[in-house]
């Protein structure tokens, strides 16, 4: 039975879909004003893996991940660049999709954009006003009145009275309460704007997700996910807006992935330890990054460092090495190993333990001669890895891939290996050792097998 940690209840709960056999899942996506960073990569990979596993279990999943394509940061960056905001967002949406494909992240079923959801956003704001939960402020912005929503703070565990007592902001005469948040912002000169009953303006960030999620999945759905940093105030505000507008329970189960840390410090632009996916891909292949993300439980902090990525590369190399040279001709999987994998994933998507099952298979595979058992193990390893989005490359291609070591091409390597074979035939052991050492110095590892066969791979 699948159990998932619910941030709302602070417990692991047995997953029961609202509608038998179906799952609706919404994940907060990117605000597209810059390239995706490693924190974004974690969200993409984590919930892609969750989606893959729901489908593995046979659920009819509708996976929605939005795009925030209008907000203050987007407008600021577009103004700095001297370009239209839509040109900026289109460029970074394309870049985001490129990063996704590199990381083997499958596209969501629905990818709504805020700018294409204005009718739904306006309708929800009007409903909140009609329900007495929102008001037009002194500056003509529309605000949500948090003290009108009795359950405010249920997700984050924050107490409204304590929040108000601890609020250190200048008095804002536009609001009735310092904690009230904006639903609709009146347009400033030169800003993108849409018509509304309250004048030209644009939506606040929180209302965008409430409108997009309920439009795509209905007023009550199964799972809402995102990074831990969104728990408060973003997701707290989503609950207040959505339930305040519809009267229905918004979401049954809330999932939040942990922070990414860099050398044990929280990733932050101010600390100068901020890495885009593209920067990291210049140094490491995308499958290594995906494996690295999966090697920790999604709720745990993830420490990004070159050492951690080097370890991920070594580990992935071990798995591919176990499959090298095996032509899989069966679709027969080992039921015991399948059960071990499922037990790990059923325990709140514990990919770290699921990966340990793959290494268990690889260890046995390395000790197994050609035959039915080897075929079963190899198929099981490939089959289970598929549902984690890894190990689908040709083993030889992966092991010989990556950047050419010191400019050494595959043809160069094969030529040197042949020279070494010839030297050994002539019993010129010194030359054979010299060639091996030369290749090793250039990042090439030779592996001699019985029968005089030599294979090679690039060093981890």
C-alpha cells in the first residue's frame, strides 16, 4: 500500500484517491524570468518520478504543472533587458523545456500559464469578494482578508495572532490588516495589464495557482506539490483562496520536497553558491544529475557539491557496467526484487532505498554467468530503472560517453588498445603497460576479460 507524507497532517497516510483508479496532481512550476537552477531541477525530477510511479501502479494520472509568466520579477527583468515581457518568458520557457528533456523529465499532462488563465483568475477574485473574503483597498488593489478565513495557518502550523504580533512592516493604509495579501494589482505606467472589474491590472502570484489548479483539476483534488519554501505563505494562501471561493476542501494531500544546499549551506544568490542546470551540465552528464537527485529522499535536504556528483557518476557507472555486454531477450522480471522496489517506493517514494535494490540486482548480475538468471536480472534492472527515469542508455554508449578525455576520441582509444594487444602478442610487456598507463592518465580505464577481450570506459 502506498503511503505518502502529508504536510497538512504531518503524518504518512495511506493514499486513497478521491476517484478510484484516478489521481489529480498539481505542482507549482517555474517563474520564467531566468534559467532553471538546481532547486528547480529537484522539483522537476522529484514530481516526475512521483508521476512515473503512479502510472507504474496503474493509476490514470492527470499531472498539472503551471508556468508563472507574469509577476514582479518578470517585469523587472524585461525592463532591465529592454524587451517585451512575453519575449522574455517565451525564451525561458523554451530553455526550461530543454532542461527538462535533458534530465529525462516527462512533460506534464497540462501546463497552464497565468497569462492564459485570466478569466478564471478574475472569476475567483470576484467570488471571494462576493463571499466577503476580499476587498478593494485604499490604493484600489484587491486584497484577501486573512482573518476572515478561520483555518488560516493549518498547513504551515502558524498562528494568525502570533503572525500579526510579529509582523514588522510599515503601516500600509491600503490594507485592513498587515497580513492581507494582494489578489489583483492595479497597473503602473508601462506595465503589462489586463482589464478587470476593478480597473486595469494584473493578478497576484498566489491567486494564479488557485485558479489554474481548480480550473484543470476541479475544486477538490488529490495532491498538491512543490518546494518546501512554498509551504508558507504561497500554499497557505492557496488554501485560503480556493476554499474561500468554492466552499470545498481544496487538496487532500500536500507534498513538499526539501531544500537544496551547496557545500552544507542553503543555496542562495546572495552567497554566490547559485548554480543553473546549464552550468552543471557543462561538467556532468544529465543522467548523473538525475541520479544524484534521486539518491536522497525527496523530503531530505539535498547537498550539492562536486564530490556528491562524482559519487553519483561512480554509482551510475557501476550499474551500467553490470549491464554491459548483455543482450536482453526476455521480459521476465524477478518478483522478489520487484516487491523490494515497490516496498521502497510505497514508503513515501523512497528513491534512496529503491536505488539500493538496483545495486542489489547489479551485484548479483556481476556474479551470474550467461543464462536465464542473467537475463531475468538484467531485464529487472532495466525495467525498474525505467520508472526512475535512469539506466535507459546503451551501456557501452554511457561508459564511453562524456567529454573526450584530453581530446582523445573513441577511435584514438581503440587504436591504442589494438597497439597494446599487438605488444602483448609480441610479449613486449613494457610497451603494453606503457599504453595502459598512458590511457589511464588520459581518463581511460581498460578492463581485460578472459579470452583476450579488452573493453574500456571513461573514468568516473
